[in-house]
């Protein structure tokens, strides 16, 4: 087969255009999510886009995360919410998002009425310094929001 020619792989204009459009759309979505977590002011808008509901900042939902942590791979996070966990007044779930991570969803925790306390302690990964958002949906449909800044020295989402 020496001397035989193989057809060169060629990109059509359509394929090039489509890959460029997909890349731009992905970059725009990432920029939009990153902007939502830059100063914490757009947290309400981001949660509304994710859930369709407007959250209310509340002291009932408490989030503990260090303001500064040396490693983005294992950032400690604790969540606690005041709730009697009765049939008429309970927490359905708590969701944690990090808007500047490659995948913004960090975790979702569901709770069982009368069988669990709405408390969680875990470790999460953060790609860069950012506001971490937690929101809890209550049995009446109310969304409670908490946000905290965490400055990480190394990228935990490589």
C-alpha cells in the first residue's frame, strides 16, 4: 500500500459552524452561571432559574463553610434548618449549588417526615473562590436561601 493515498479528513463548513455554535453556547452558559455567583447578589435569580420559584433569605437555614480553605477538593460544609418535621411543616429537600464550578449542582439532600432531622455535614469540591448557595424547599412550597463566600487556594474540580 505504499504510494496509495488516503482521503484527507475534511471539515465541512456546516460541521465547523455547528461546533463553534455549541462552544459559544456552552461558554455563554458558563459565564452566566459564574456571574450569578460572583458577588452573591444574583443568587436569587439563579435559584429562580433552577426551580421556577423565588427564594427568601432566611436565618432558619444555616450554612457553615469556612471563609477560606487551602484545598478545593475537600471543603467542609454543614447545613441545619429549624423545622419540627411534622406532616404539616417539614423540609422536603436542601439543595447546594456552586455557580462557578464546571457543574453547578453540588448535592441535594432529601428528608423523611418524623424520621429525620434536617441536618447535614459533608465535604464538597469547589473549583475556585465563590459564593456557595443552599436552598431548602419546605412543605408549603416556600424556598429558603443561604449563601456564604468560600475562598479556596487550589482548584478542586480538575
